[in-house]
């Protein structure tokens, strides 16, 4: 049977979300999935989103979807957006970093109740005489129609979680997609069951639309894996 999503525009507002869904449940309204809009320039900091969705997952035990979301790739976006981007720059790289943060929030929700998100206006391009409310500046395509790295970043949220390794220098380069946003990289010198896996403390970067880390390539055999946080 089709699933019923109840979608409200309060992704960063736990108090109102709780009031709304408590009343919905009190009235016996049937629904299967909770949907929340989340634009940082309207609904607050990513930490507000994490708080709201985590509390909703615990309280209601239903799958949760961010039903609308977008982030600008250029500072020609509406002026009132610029002061509410919470440290993520309005650039193609900043757009990818924001998607990585969103992936971590969704994939860290209790009981794996983060079911994904829908991006608003991914296909938008500026059109003469059409009011797009600035969302053409948060598209997956730049003003010339070229696809932006955010497209790969969003695809990486559902990509098979595989570590790719290369040795371009004395250091070992490890890369994995955004589907691993809620995992930690650990290592061991043995695969035996009694082995202690240790957290890799080297700084994880966002390279292109992938997580990456550079670790020293030692003389001993070393194994790496991603494990849930």
C-alpha cells in the first residue's frame, strides 16, 4: 500500500514538531512517515535539525524524511540567505559540505529511522520572467548549465559503502562515499576476532564528493574498516 507522509516546515523546531505530532496522534490521524522541511536560512542551524529529528525518532518511532532541502552554490543567492548559512560557504564546495552534514544527521538518527531527503529545485535554471525565489542559485547546475559536484554528493548518500585505497605518495589515501557519513574509520594489524580495532585519528576531509583521509603507509600489514558510530 502507498505510504502516508505528513510533512511540516519545522525541521529545526522541535517544540512545534512535538506539539503538532502529539496532537496528530491524539486525534488518531493515520500516517507512516514524518516529513520535515529544512533550509538553514529558514529553519536554523544543522544542530537544530539534528535535535529535532533525533527527538522525533525517539518519541514517535517512525521513519523520517527531510522532505525539502536546498543550499546555494553561489553568493548571488537572496541576500537574506547569506547571514544564515552557519559557516558553510555559498560555493560549489560549500554546497557539498552541507550535504555531507545533512547525510551525517540523517544516518545518525536512532534505530536507522533517517530514510533520506528530497532536494528542492535541483533542476532549476534562471528563466526570464519566472520568479524562482532564488532557488536557481541552489540548483545542481550552475548558470551555464554545467552539473555541479553536489549531484555526486547526493548520489553518494545511497552509494554502496566501499573504501577505495590508493598510494599516490608515501601516504595511503582512503576514500568512501557519503553513505558512510555516520561511521568512523578504524584500523587493525590483524583480522582475528580477539583483535582490538583502533580509531584512526587522522583528519577526515571532503575531497570532491567523497570522504577521504591520508594515513602513513607503514611496513606492517594494516587493515581498515568503517564501523557505525
